C-alpha cells in the first residue's frame, strides 16, 4: 500500500465533528452584531459545504440561484414553481451519474435535502409578504399575519439563509423569518443558552451507547443472509424491533445534538407566550424585548420528541413527534395542495412526496406508503371498537393500539434501512407480511362491526307494529 494514499475519514466522524464543533461556535456567535453574524454564518457554512462536497457544492448553488430567479420573476407563482424546480433538480441530482457526471457525496445529498425545504418555504414566505403588503395598502391597516417578512430578501440574504452553517447538513429546518429574527435579536447574550443546551444533550451519550451496543448485537446485514431464514418466526419478527431501536437511537442522538448547536447560537429562541411550532415559529404576537420578564423556549427548532415518539398511542401521532420540523413543512406546503379530498388519500400523497424527498430507493416508498394503510386501520378500529368501550376498556384498547403502532413502525423501518425492494419484500415475506395482514383485517373488521352497529340502530328506530 502506498504511503501517500489518503486515509478516508468515515462519514459518521465528519457529522460528529460538525455537531460537536457547532456548540461552542454557537455561543461565540451570540457576541456578534447582526451584519457580522450574517456574514460569518454564511462564510462558515460555505466553508463546510466546499470542504465536504468539493465540486458537488455547485449543485446547491445552482438550486439557490434558480430559486432566486423564480422569486424575482414571478412571486405569485413562486411557491409552485420553486417546488417544481427544487424537486426536479433533486431527480437530476440523484441520477447525475446517468449523464456521465460524478456521483455527489453523502454530505452534498444532506445539504441538498435541507436546502430544498428552505427554498420552497422561502418562496411561500415571499408570496405571503407581497399578498399582505397589497392588503395593507388596500385596507389602510396592518396585516394580522404572525411571523411575516418585513421586506423581500436580497440575493445576499437568500445565500446567507441557504448556507447558514446552523443545521446545514443535519437540520432542523427553520423558516427564513426565523433566521431573520435570529440575526436581529436585540440582546442574544441575555437569552437562555447553557441550561437548555445541556438539557438537550444529557441523554445523547445514552442514545449513542445504546446505538453502538444493540447495533453490534443485531447488525442489519444479517437480515440479508440466507441463514437468517433458518431462525424461527419469532426471532425474525423480533429482529425488526431491534433494528428500529437502533434506528431511533441513532437519530435521537444526532437530532438532539443538532438542536443543541442551534440552541447555543440562540436560533429559534422565542418567548413561551409566542406558542411556537416546530419548524414554523411563533403563532401569536409576542414582545421581542428580552429585558422584560419572559420565559423562553426553543420549540421552533425542536426536531424530535423522544418520549412521545416511543409512547404515543397512534401511528398518525408517531409521525407528529418524529422529524418535527419536516413534518411541519409537509403539513403546510404539501398536504393542503394534495389532489385528493379524503384524509387517507391526502396522507398517502404526502407520504409519497416525503419518500421522494428522501430518495429514489424503493424501500422508502414501500415504507411510507404503508403508513396510510395503518392510519386507515386504526381509524376503522377506533370508530368500530373503541367508541363502544367504557373507560377501562378504552385503556386496554390503547395499550394494544400502542403495541401495534410500535410494531408497525418496526415493520416500516425495514424498508427504510434495507432500501431495495427485493430486500424489503424478502424480509416482509419472512414474517408473512404480518402488519399488512393485520391492517387489512382491522379495516375489514371495523367495517363489519360498524355495519352491524348501524343495523342495530335501525332496528331500534323502527316503530312497533300494531296488533289487531
């Protein structure tokens, strides 16, 4: 082996270094004035992008410039056009080797994903700004919209937001207005920092240790081996429980660490009375004066609720607590524009878009498109069974519901980590497509029980026949 050959640093080490470094750097940024903060965050973000992506950094730059042209050319149609532009470019980005170009690095992919969310959101914010401005002129009154832009961003503003080092590769996603509020914080040093940062980090070593330990005991590649099928059904079934546990621990550690980086810089810090939503920010008017007696939170940049992810009862609620800022983005920019009216079909459309955003691997689609089936199943059983039960019965129902919810996510996780269709279907076949079977049985059983309930109701409402 040549001594001059470069030793490749593992991707995980690069991500870890980025997350660890972002925390002390964030506290330094609290000392900077708004213009210096904006420029320094841009410069640092560009340095990270070029260092990790090399020539592939051009993909993100082309996407940003294209979105800026769309916004300047037609703000009215910018939301739809920016969504089309960024998603079409994602397709090109993922198939770039078909055109004889080098395949992008995993870091370039991570940056492209976060950038897509930012630019679509930015286009929507700019349109809202112009619409509100026109309404103010026509009505001679200030717009009641919370968290709207005060001016249209320049190309420098757009570049600064796009390449801000905070959340650049790992998220969480935040809106342009959240970024502007961060730059203009009147007294960032007086805002909470160390306490919420340490609070977010306290369980990260536990998550990391559990990830390493369980991953060593239950490696994913073992599922692909022929000898895996020699084990009994219960072992094969339990294996997906262990795999999803590893998957959760990995992301719990990564996302809590990423949130800590934003907390240290003060990004996403708002008064509790602002009732902030993850991803979206404040939902009611608030006083931005830090000299007033206020309690602050970082709900705006919260991306994971570990406890509720594990212990919420329903499949639909499980999505709410996982990758929370991205869920907000999907709920505000994709779900309302779905070409369907029924909730299950709208959810299916949203999950399809989410799968496409994640990538082109068939496993993503097999997993995400199983979610609407599970939602339909739990809705059917809630309406047909839970609604008839007393308090004790409902509590027992909820425990069974929670168990099945966790097994559904275990099951769907296998497609997410195995990626290819053959591997996913082979594993699901090995456990007899148990979750699909249970979901279909719940839907059919719910319809039958509801039908019987309606017949009983009709019988009770029939008038008694007269006797001679």
